[in-house]
C-alpha cells in the first residue's frame, strides 16, 4: 500500500461510525488517516477505546459531532436502538405502505435532543485536512445533506463514496435515491455497485412468520421474495475526469480507493490509461501496476481461487452441486449476474 501511495497522504472519513469501521475499510489500517464522526458521546468513547486497543490512534481520529449541511443547532431524534438515530424526523404517517415492516421497539420511544451540528467542511478545516479521498455515510437518511456539507472546495477532489440509501417512504424525496444519483453525477462520481438489504413481511410482529407459519419453509427461504429496504451505494470518480486533470498523486490515491472495494482491475486499468496519457512514465507505471497486483495477492488471494486446471475443475464441480437459490452475494460467489 505504501508503494501504491508513494508518500501521498490518503484521507477517509466515516460519518456514522458508531459500530467501528466496516470490514473492507480495514485495508486502510495504519496507512490512511481515517476520521470517525459520530454524535453520541458513549459511542465516541467506545471508538477511542477500540482504536487504542488496536494501536491505531496515530491514524484513526474520533470526532464527536453531529453532521449536517450547515453549522448550528438541530434536533437529533434518538431512537430506541441507537443505529436508528437521525437528524431527520421520523414521520409514521408518511410510510403507510411500508409501516408494517418496522419493528416499533427499534424506533420507539424516540427522544429529542438539541445538538450543535457541523458541516464536514468545518470539521476538516479544524483538523487541517484540505481534501477527502473517500467517505462513508450511514446516518439514517441524512447522507446527502451531510455530503453537501463538504462544500465546493472539497467535493471536486472526492474520489469515492459509500452511502446508505433508503428505498422506503419514511425518507423525504430529497433524501432518496433519485436525488442522490443526480447530485453524484453533478460532482463527477458514477455508480459502481449496490449491496441490497431486504426485509421480510412480518406476521403478527414476527419477521419470517409468513414463511414458517403459512408456507412451512425456513424463515430465510429464497423461495419467498423479500422486499428491498435500503442499499449501500458505491460511487467512484469518473476516470475521464481523473485523466483530464493529469495529477499523478490523485491517480495513486484512486487506485487505493478501488482496492478498498476489491476493484483491482479498475485500478490496473486506470494506471494503464494514465501511462498512455503521459501522467506516468513507463517505469513508474510498471512499478505501480505491480504494486496493485501484489496488494491483491496479499490482501485477498486464496489458494482455491487460483487459475489452475485443478482448481478450475473443483470450482466447476461446486457450481454443479450448489443449490440454485442458495442465499449468496454474487460479487463473491461463482454465480452469474442477473444480466448474464
């Protein structure tokens, strides 16, 4: 990773960091400066303890603050389960068609707290970070508002973003996917992937009740479809914009963004295009491409994924005997995508 960055400073910010870094962000440990932003004092204290125990206090920085598009006082709506907390007010009447799926004990009672919110730009100004390379936002519908708070000085340099996107009517129109997609396109980022979270219609308050009580199957049976509830959307800066700027350091940082999400082929391709654009000479490009290959091997390679005749036969056999509708993530299993 140090060979990839070549002394470039890499900055990431995790907004809604209550439960610690997502597993794929652990690739950044010790190399990237990660700012963990969370409004609740108890969660911030736990993050500090975890960072100290992991020996990462030099590169992980906890910021205890609520985030919004403006600096100033706002109401924080604290749900019964802390992960449902948001600066957006929950409006039960707005979700008549999806209210059946919500466990009341998850949200209620909701306690209102008056807090001082801050723009991400203000937080980064305080710590002297002029740029953010990668951002993750999971703050219950306020993701787009918080992202706007990076401001016009930093949004053009943002290389990657991961946002939770709600697909139900509890979120206002300005927080839903069409508004997010328009904004991301405006700032030069394109959608690369989604990871879908689904919910099953409960029966008498029990999720999976229809499956077990009515249809006599497993509560997670793939034979009965579940409704999309939200998804994590992954956006990357468009290659054409990166190449037109001609910034070698930015290209290096972008390769690390790709690697964080296992898009090693995109990283390799970007460096190849950068060489043809004259951003790297042949030697620097070859060294960087080799560093990407080495990083993939160290971070994710497994023997059973090898491209050898033996393991190809084993994988072919596995594909023949695997249950056709087994629950799976198609990004990580040998299963064709829906579009072939």
